[in-house]
C-alpha cells in the first residue's frame, strides 16, 4: 500500500512511470494507491482496516475496508 496522495496516477510511458507502476514492474503482486488527494483521517481509516483485514488478497481487503468506512461514515468522501 502506497500511503501518499496520487500514488496511482499517471499513465505508463517510455519516459516516466508512476510509483505504483514501478512497484508492479519490480515484482509486486498488487499495489494499492490513490488517484487523487484524500484527507489524512480517511487515509488512516483505510490503512487501519487494511492492516486488520483477514482477507486473502489486496482487492478483497480494500473492498472490505471501503465498505466498512462507507457504513461507518456515510458522508465521508470514501469513494
């Protein structure tokens, strides 16, 4: 998990890669990042849910985290 804003932005090109692309090219099986800025409190909540998750893969853990946050904080910009 890349804990900084906009770590999943950008398109892979011959000239420049985003940090998420670099992790995938280096062999990471999955990378979780953001495509825009998010509040620190929301990033913390997602991180805490992900680290407590018993899910077998990153996609399932992220889905569970986002659903839990959406349920607990329906007015938050969790999407």
